């Protein structure tokens, strides 16, 4: 889809939704990324878990992407799975769904797209599958979110296509691993919105990398990091390709927004207020909420969201 056509579609969607009240009907699904330190604090300190649950429910968050891998030489899902069982029981009892969040700056998991590290990516996911198999139903993860971003690698500028092919090969391996487990667990990645502008031949088909990714996974969480809904560089426009394609193939798209500070102001809501963010999310929902692929929003991330609001 050309940039101009995508922008026109976005304008039509925004115009069509202009008279729709964002508050009408059920609340839009909303998830939140919860990274290493915050997740480990919730696991190890029941008071921190209680504070988090109260906050998330107050902010209409219904799904927690809870980190489920190693931190500082410990891997609690292996060494102390009872901590995960306790926290997931508590979150589920509070009406929250919990997805295992896989990917870590601490572990440099961006390297997992390289063929020599694919086995580490598979093992990372297998630990979650093994945990779920041993857990009671109310203690199991409801899904998985994979946040492995090849564009972070130093080699990105010279080996972009090779790294993207490695990301897709790794993704296919992860999905084969889930199918082999027999577990009905939705798995999806966090992807930047601009992948729809990069075409790649993979498995004999040439198409945008975003489409290869949507073909492979059950859903995507689109890192649609902009501070406004409208315009050619807005949230709606940048999500349109993925929403259109997701609707065509029966895949959901979650629209991600940022609260961390960023030198490029338009990337985050950090320089604005919570009311500003809710207004723009309302506009986005009014524009695309009726599209079959629309899967709600996901906020990045728990710790920065609280700090932005002056709570920590």
C-alpha cells in the first residue's frame, strides 16, 4: 500500500469515527508491557503485586505482559516457579490475563535472530511451555509476547535483510515449538510499524516483512509510537497496513503506545498528559475499532507509565 493511499484510508477512518464516542460499548482491550525489574518485584514481593494489580485495574488494563526469563543470574520461572504460580493465580483472580513476555535488553536477546542463537530463543519459549504444562489451569500463562528486535543490532545498517530473514526463521521455529507442545497458546511479537515498508523474499514469497510476520504468528503488538492519532505520521495511518492485512488473514493487531521519554517528542506521550493520551487513543479507537483485526492497545511500559503519572 502506498503512503498516500494509506494516509487517505486513515483520513476516511478518522472521519467515519469522528461522531463515535470512544466510551460507547465495552472498554477497548488494553495490555501493558512489564519488564524485568518490575516483574521480578511483583513475583518476590506480594505488596508490590497488590499495588500493581490495583493500578492496572484502575487504568482499565486487562492483560499483563509479564517478563518470564532470567535477570541478574537468576531465572525464577525455572528456579522458583511457585512464585509465578502465586502471582498468576492472584492476577487471574483479579480479572487479568497474563502473557509471558520474552525478550530482554539485559540478555541481549536481539542476538537470537542470528542462526547460531536460534536454539536459545527456542529454549526461552520452551521454559514457558514447560512451566505451563506443570501448572494448574489458574496458574498458566494465557499467551506469549516476544519482544526481539533485530534493528537494535550493530549490523543492522549493513545486514538488514539478512537479519530480518533470521528474525522470520526464528519466528517460524518458535511457532513450530508451540505447535509441538500441543498447547493452545497465542504467540505474537512486538514489531515496529515501519516493517510494512520493507519487502523481503522469504519462503519463496516476496511481501512486506510485516505481512510475513503476521502470516507466521497469531497476532502482532505494533509499536506504533506516535503522540497523535491523526495525520500521515499518526497512530491510525501507521497501523492501517497491518490492520487491513490482519483483517484479510484473521489476525489481531494490538496498537502500542509509548510513555518513556524520548528525544524525538512525537514518539512518546511523555511530554503530554494522561488526558492527552486517552484523547488520542479514543480517536484511534473511533477510527479503527470496528476493523476485524483491531485488538486494542498496549502501553509501554508499567514502570515508565507509573513514573510518568508521578506515582513513583
